[in-house]
C-alpha cells in the first residue's frame, strides 16, 4: 500500500474515533439530564447528587468556597455570571430542603404574618453562589448544606410603591425591584443548627421558622413575591416531588 494512502486511512480512523468520543461524551444520560425543560417552560441546571445509582458519569469540576472560615463545595456553572436586568438590585434566593423534602421558611419581623425563604443582596464583585452561602449562614446559622441545583436565569419582582420608597431611603438607591438568582440547598445538618440570630454579623430578620410545603410558603408570602416563588418551585419540582 502506498505511504500516502496509509496515512489517509490513519487520518480517517482518527477522525472517526474523535467523533465517536464526542458523541459518547455529549449524549450520555447524565449530560442530557444537565439541562431540561420543565412543564412551565423554565430552564434549570440539574446536578446528580440525588440520583447516585442512575448512571456512572464524570462530574463537572467542584468550586470550593470559603466563607467565614467554613468551606463549601458546589458544581461550577457559568450561568451564575449572567447580567441581571437593568434597574434591579442583584439578589440571591435560597431554597433550603430537608431530607423529607420540606422547605425552610421563616416569618419576617418587619411584616406581620409574612413568611419567606432566605434571600439577600449580592455584594460588589461577589459570585452569586458565594452570596447564597453567606446569606444562608447570616440569616439562619446554617453551614451544613450542599448546593444541588440552580435556576440559571434571573427572576425578578417589582417593589410596590410604598416598599420602593421605604427602601430608597434605607439603601440610598432607587431600585425597581430585585433580580434574584435562586439556588436549591440540601440540608445535611440537624435542626438544632438553625439559629435565626444567624452568625451574629447581621441584624436578625426573622422571628419564627418552620419546614413547609411549597404551597404553604406561597400562601404565606407577600403578594409581590408569590409569582417568583411559583416559578422557583416549578423549576425545582423534580427535586421536591
């Protein structure tokens, strides 16, 4: 066989091998499950912590966050760095789920009979994941938790006029509302770890807390947050069912 023809066969075999590896890499059940579309047409990044026996896979790289001396691990995702809509304050929302798939909610001290999930502003140059870990610890004292899913796009809500005016004086900035990046945390500690005084670095915001169903939380939330809560629970429904 001529040398040129032999080289061409080797080249064709190499290309075929590369294409085969690419097909396997991007068409495994795990890779296809990373991004699904829910019934509400909402995209969500799924991470495989809750299904360890389903398929073997090579996990995406872990990001190691050290916040307040405590190290957390979460899967990396570029979606956290997307820009939020203009005119909205950057914020993170935290859906903390216990082993019974109930969600943490707490009553606000400043709004009687109003309950919500933890949330808080993102500091300048702070990654949303780091902000979510920090806010969870500051508001609930919880550090025993793993991030297992993320709603990859920003969800927004507008402030009612009276709330907007109050916050304009409080923050010194006139925001339309908040743009939130939501994370699902799996609680791995015990209830005794939960402390509404947080880690002592911020003023307490909550008076009572409870594990609730998504429906109970939506029912008890302030009206202007209900649509966002509905979107969050719809997006995270595969983990909450």
